[in-house]
């Protein structure tokens, strides 16, 4: 995740406050519950890339021997695999 987790509450609060001030949303639940749910959604979305990176690492373990022998470039293989999965899953990073 490119944003520190401790920034999430601050970012969430600012987003919700701006949406309410501009009249774009009207809360039908208590404010704290709205903030809590929004934080969960934002955190979940930000962690998509972290989970994808972990999945790519697991996939590349199959080729560990070839990578160590210098036959394959790990960084290049990592990026190619990651981009392929992004396209297959229509992910936005």
C-alpha cells in the first residue's frame, strides 16, 4: 500500500466531510458508522495491489531455481506477471 495506514482516518474524514458539505451525500446512518464503513472500503481498495503482489510472489516461487541461476530476471518477470493479472482481472491500481 502506498499510503500509510494511519492516514486512512484523516483521508476518509476529509472525503466524507466534503461530500456532505457539497450536498452530494446524505447520511442515513450515524456519522461515526459512515466513517467506519468508508475507512474499511478505502483500506480494502488500497490493499488490492498488496494482495496482487503477494500472489505474484507465490506464482514466481515455481521459477525460483531458474531465477537464482540467472536464467530469468526476477523484476522483469514480476512486472510482466503482475501486468498480466491486472489485465485479466480488470484491476485499477
